[in-house]
C-alpha cells in the first residue's frame, strides 16, 4: 500500500503542477518569473548549480553528481565551468556539440544519464518549469509567437532575447485555429520525460544501410497526403525524430562517431544556427543541448579523416578519464556490488581496497620526477600524507601527463572477476586474496591486453598483495591490543613528556616516589627506531615534535595521537612490535592452550564487532597473518 500511496501522491503532484492558459496569461507568468524562458543550456547549468556547490581545497564540488560519479572532480569542474556555464551565458560554446571522450566504463554514459534524469526532476520544480505551445509535437517555445518586428520591443519590456522562428506547423495552426491572434494561442506546462519523448531524446546508430534520416528529423505521413493534398503541408508530416522530440532539452547521441556522415551534417546547422532542415519546409528552429560520447581511438580516427573537418570546429571535446584515487575506486565497486545480485555475499574489509590498488596502478603513468615511485604517486593522488611531499608536488605530478587515466583496467573487469570467484567457488564470503587470485586468472583470458601489459599487470598484483600484507598485519595487531587507542595515547604522552624534558634540558619527576630522574633515552629511542630515526637525527626529530606542539597551541588546537603522521606511525609500530610474538604464537599454534584460545576468540570477536569481518573472514585473516609472521 505504501508504494500505491506514493504513486497516487506523484499523480496528485503532477496534477497540481499542471498549467494551461493563453499566451497572454503566459506573458503574465513571465513577468513574475523570467527564468521560465531560459535556454536549454541555461536550464542544464542552473539544474546543476541549484543542487549545490561546495569548495574543497580551492576546487568546486558539484553535489548534483554525488553518489554516482567518483574521483572525477577535476573533469566535472572543467565540464561544468568551461561548457555548461559558458553555454548558459549564451557564449559561442553553446553552438558546439559536447563530446565526452574517455575509456570504457569511465563514467561517460553515467554523466549523460544523470543529466537526463536530473532534467526530468528539475522541470517539476519552480526554477526548472518549461512551457510550450499546447499540442505541439516539438514542445515549441511560446515566445516564437512574437513576430520578428516586435522582438526588440519585447526585449525592452521583458529583458528576454528571443531566438528562433515559429515552426511551419504552428504557423499554420496560428492562422487556421486562432485567426492570427497570438494572444489566444494555448500554452501548457510540460515535464521532460525520456520515456514519453518529451524534451529528452536518444539517438543510437545502427546499420547504415537500414537506418533512415527520419529517425533524426521526422518523416512524411503518407496516409494523410490524400487528406491534405501536398507533402509540403506540415499537417502531413510527423515531427517525431529525435531532434524534434529533444527540442527544449537534451539529446544524447550515442557512439556519434560510428554514425554515417549524412546524419552528422544535420548537426552542423543545428549547433551553429539553431535550426535544421526537415521535409519540404523552411529551416526548423530547435533549442537543445547535444551530448555525444566516444572512446579515444575512435576520436583519433575521426579527426584524421579530412571529410570531417567541418565538424571538428563544431565539437567541444571533454576528456573523461578513469578515476585515479584508490578510495574513490573502492566506492565505485561498493556501488556496483550494491546494484548487483552479489549484495548478500560478505566481502571482507580491505578486499575491495586491494582490488582498487591494483586497478589504479594500471592507470597511472610512471612518474618522471626522481624519488617518486608508482606507489607513492598512488598515495599522493589519494590524499595521503607522504613524507617529503606536499600539495605543490602533487600538482606537478598531475601536470606531467595530460592523458593520464585514459587507459588501464576498467571497474567492470574487477566486478566481473569478483563475481566469477563467488560463482565458481559458491562462496558466501570473499577476501582480498580471493579477489587478487581471480583478477590474476582473468588476465590470461582478457583478449584486449597485450603480453607486455599482462606481465606489467601481474607485477601490480604482487604490489597490491604486499600492500595487503601490511594492512592485514596492522588489522590483527590492532585487534590484539586491548583498548588500542588508550594504549597509544598513554605511550605517546609518556614519549612527549620525555622529549620535552630532553629538549629543555630538564628532569622528570617520578609520579610515585617524587624523585627527579633523567629523560628515558631507552624509551624514546625504542619508539624513534621504529621509523628509522638515526642517533644523529634524533635531536632534530624531537625538536620538530616540540615545534609542532607549539604551533598547535598557538592556534588553540590540541596536539593528539593523529597530529603528527610519523610519530603516529612510530607509536603504532612500537605497540605492534611489543605484541608481535604474542600474535605469532597465538595465530600459528595448531592446538592452542586455554589462554591462547581465549585470546584468539577475543580477537575474532573484536574483528567482527569493530572491524566489519564475519567469523569466516576473521578466521581466514588470523591464519594468513600467522603465516606471514612465521616466514
């Protein structure tokens, strides 16, 4: 009943939004809200803007794309600002076809689908309302009714520019149905819908021998010629092509560059002049955004053909590369799994992250800068702190290659390999090793991967495995530390007390006996050695810590366990080193004693309760880490 109630509410809302009146009444609406006369490009930009814009680290994040597009913030910002925003301001860029170019599964189709679904919702809002001449198959702009000689006066009064001419069909209807009285012409509010072919069109090329240009521009209805007497009578024409139906909104041109040339020539006048030729009529005005998408190889083939030169200048190419951030790639997999029939399968923590590490490595290009390897580059791209590097270094790395992210392993391949592992082994739980194993097996069956790339990808699998080994050890060691955060905090505060006394040449006071004592050099060195601080470098490191504490104090911030990346790493490693033997014995003993068994059960319970494992994956993790520590 809940679904039926929602369906009823939707109908009632649509009835409430429905509006029908004369052109004179429409002009009154226009005085109250001039926004309803905006162009198709302006409507798309305002839809994105109205969803919200955030500024993060000097870059704009458009909330409209949240939840479906991951890791493409730079590409989205470029797309919105350089195309949508400029086109909304009636700059020349709106007279260009938008061509999204990128690798398979990179997000091109998702972006277009989001725009289409977004427009369907936006036209139901006050800011996105669209009005059209009632009964017009092309949902024509009512302002086309204003004669050319009055348009300057209209601009003076309303501040709205009118582009385009009345279509042949509405010109005839104006004379025959309304006796030339534009004020009486009926206007209605319309709602964009791809299913109902209102304001949103999709054109997909098929066999050039069988596909008809009528799919784009409409065709003559031969059954009515006897009634109307001529093929040039607009009533004998079906205005049902994709260009007709997408008027006022957006048309997706799927795989545009695979299309026969005769289909592309219609786009020349549509983009440049805002009209197209159909049947035996004068040029028909259309206001629509054309979005196409293709891959890089097809685009290169297209521009190398001199026959297509006229179209080259009418296309704005926006690269849509693969995501290059591990954390965002992980979110892509989570989304794809949620949408699939695999959502019931338990995927152990870090399994998707390890797959993402492998995938991102295949997409990155080897850095030219010395001291940076692919793994460091991957971490910097993902926003991690890497010693010796800052934000400027990251910007320089990104500028090294303009085409980075245009090749590599696509997300669907990884999801297919996870599916394959689950189905083949009938698993209800899958871990990082299962995923890596399946990815490796699939490389030999991947027809489009060259032998050279295959070997390189296998090396990346080995790197991803090493990354997982470290993650797995830390995960288990954390679980073994009872009240881990409290232990780390206590150890850090003890270290900082000693560092402060050492740097200020003071003594410490024993909290129990009250005796004065020298700073505990052994404790400080046992922590510093964990991250390779030499005897000669210890003084500089300790002073650096004190400077950081002072800087935090000046800003009124509290220095805590996470305030210094290297110190945190040292504290972790020190805690783990103290526990290593306990972990090794407990996880590798085939017949553990009662105390060991109790410890194992406590760790498994903590892995399940606090880290997201189930009993199967927790036991597998313990066995694997035990084997690592015993090597």
